[in-house]
C-alpha cells in the first residue's frame, strides 16, 4: 500500500509533536529540579528555618560532612527524634546550596564485640553521650543497647560533637523528646556557625582575687574551648587590658577587689563588654564538713557597690530548700554497725530554670551548693532584668553567722517553716548601664589625671549568679593527681544536672551576635494519643483500620465502572 503525501505529512507532524512534547517535559523537569519550592503547612512552622540560620548557612564556603549516630533499632520516641534530625539536615542541605552532606551510622551494626566497644569508647571520648534503649522483640523478650543521640560535625579537619537528647528530670520522657526536637535547629546551627566563622571569640577567667582554680573549672573550660579561645589572667589595674575579650567570667572571688581592678572592669563594661559574675556573700568552708561541721560567715569582696550600681545585689543569706540534692552519710545502726545511707541536704538546692527565657528553656535543674539570694535594685528603665534561676516553692533563708552540722541531714524538717518560694539566684541584666565611677575622678587611682572615663555604657548585658559552685566541678584526688569530674555530675549518684548547659547557654547568650540563642524559644505542641481511649476501643480501631481501606477500593472500582458505562454506552 502506497503512502499518500497527506498521510506522510501527518506522520511527520506526529513525530515532531511527540519529540517536542518529550523535549519540553525534559526541559521543564530540569528547570523544576533547579527550583526549590517548599511550603510549611504545620501550625508551629517546624520546617521553617529562621533568618539567622539561613544567614549562617548562606555563608558556608567549604563542604561540611556530618555523621549522625542515631540509627538502628531503638524506641519509637527516639525514632521520631531521628526523623526530625533527618528533616532538619535536609533543610540545612538545601539552604546551604548542598554544602552540607550527612550520613546516618548505626554504631551497633558491627557483629564484632571488640570493634563495637572500641567504637562506643571512641564516640564517648569525642563527646557524644550515650543512653540505654529498652528494646522488645517479637516474642516479648526485652534487651538493652546503647544509643548515641548525637552527631559529629566535620569541617576542615575539625570535629565537634552535638548531643540532641535533653534530660530534664522535671518533665516526662515524651516531653524531653519534644524539647530535643524543639532545640535541634539551635544545637546544629550553633555548632555550624562556630566552625565556619572567621572570628573566634576570646573569653577570660579573671584571676587575682582568690577565684576558683583552673582545675575547679576544668570541665566548663574544656567545653567552652570548643567554641571560644579561653584565657586566664589578672586585670592588674591596667585600663583596656580586657577590651579584646568578648566576655569575662568572675568565678567565686574570695579576696578584696582593688579600686584599680574595679575601674578596669567597669570601663570594660562601659565599652560593651559582657561579664558573668559568680559572687557569694556568705563563705562556707565545705572541706570542714568532713570533720562533721563548719560555719557560714559573712564575707565581702568589695564589689558589692559596683553590682548595686548596675542593678543587682547579692544578699548575705543562705538558702535551705526541701527540693535538694542527696548526700551520703555514715550512720550507726542499732547493732552499732556503721552504714552509708543517702540523705537530703537542704544546703544543696536543685534550682528551677526560667522556662520562658532562651537561656534556661528546657534546661534540667541546676545544682547549687550553699546558695545566696539576689535582689534586683534600681528603677532605671534602660536596664532590663530577668530572673534565670530560682529556688523551689519550699525554701527558707538563714543569715550568718551560722553553724552547719552534717548531722542536720538526719533532721526531719517541718515543711511549714519552708514558706518562701521562687527566691532569685541568677539574674540577667541587659541595657545601658551607668558607670560605678560616674561623677568621680578615677585619675587619682592611677596617678594620671588624663585617664578618660566613660559614664554610660554601650548596649550590653551581664549575668549575676549568687553561687560560685554552679560553675565548679568536683575534683577526684588520687595521690598527687587531680581528675576533674563532669560539671553538674553528682559524684555519688552519677546524676547529671544542668550546670554545664546553663553556663554554656549564659556565655553563648552574652556573645551571640547572630541572634541564634532565640531559637531555643521555639515551641512545638506535643500531640499524643489518648492511651485510655486506645485501650477502651482497641478492637473498634483495628476493625476500622482494616475494613475502611478495602471498602474505599471497592467503592472506587464501582464508581469507575459506572462512569465508564455512562461514557461509552450512554446508559
């Protein structure tokens, strides 16, 4: 059969249309692959990155490789955390123009016990904190395995650990998972911002006034060094010596401040410097408790007038709190046999963090030791004051001098005597401060009348804490060696309190120029199933879930057959 010219032209046009259609689809698909259109329809905008995060991710120049060790068999809440981590990393990858790549690794995947234990030890030494996951198999048997809810960020040969899981004893396990998910963006971007930054902030521990030793702050120094350059040194009455530091920490001074050093710190603040003050007005020699008793004495370090001018006053009184840490005591039983027993020690209150501020939101309770109280003073509208830590609702205060006996732990306290609540222990001051040397002539301090003084500060902030022990880690001594223990860890129970996270958050908040700390204010709703209704209507729910999909398929088939019949038969 000979093909006519018309049919030939029709065939050619069909082929041309087909080729153009396929080409158009390929071009459109390629263009769509270059475009990223993402719409967050969730009520709490959990998939929307903040402008601060986007700004950091946009500035990444070199590739970042992330190893996430939250993988393998685990409980359902941890699986939900894993899914959220993956979703967040996907967002980070797109926002960074694919400069970020990641891999999920199951540290328990290897069958060799020695290799697995070596990997566990390596991850722990790198800074990842493991948790024990309770697993149930198909036959109802239970087992435990270690899970590392964290990741290692690799950038230009530098490795920094990031732990996701919160451990707040005040809330349920589900709430801790939720808070962990809420804090993912901050935990991740804070670390990424640090490793990609061209500027490494410098932080200094002030010395020269009997402050805590290097060993006593070794743990917090180690963790601060992941983000900052940490120095120690004396002001020495030299104006401007602190100006290169983003923040200064005054940790538990025991000796008097000279007017020269006070002036140096004051002018550092006036020029925008940030300070964390850990000041006590009652001195207690804890070492004497090993002998059974010690004393609490009023103790001043000549910095009180300066803090008062800035808006805070540390009061010379000790807090006793019924919500307190446990100590171990040696007691005699009926058979005159000595026995070690746990006992509550009201002088070690478990302080409550302010859940409405990014510094302390979702934070575990902070352990204090011989804690003083703080009052905010002054009505200067240019200084904003925020309480960060308080006592519980069952507290009281004692004024020095007072005798503190270890045997007090055996006393059964009358709750009616602990009638004070929410006693302030730490306060954040933000704004424009007046100089403590305003309308004075500081030139006489240095024998130089040309010394300039700034009477009003640039916008800045400081944190005043009425307990130096919050930053002090326990030290285990063996012979001549001293081994610092993790900050906030109870050496008897192994319980980790929120001291380390609190101090790191305080420091990050003070020097945060990218406004990343406010990411910790993100709040998501916890939508849990009603377990009682599930138990009551278990059979109905199962039947509904099994039958409904089948009925929908049958109805769809009937509807499709009916529509085809109407189209092709007209009946």
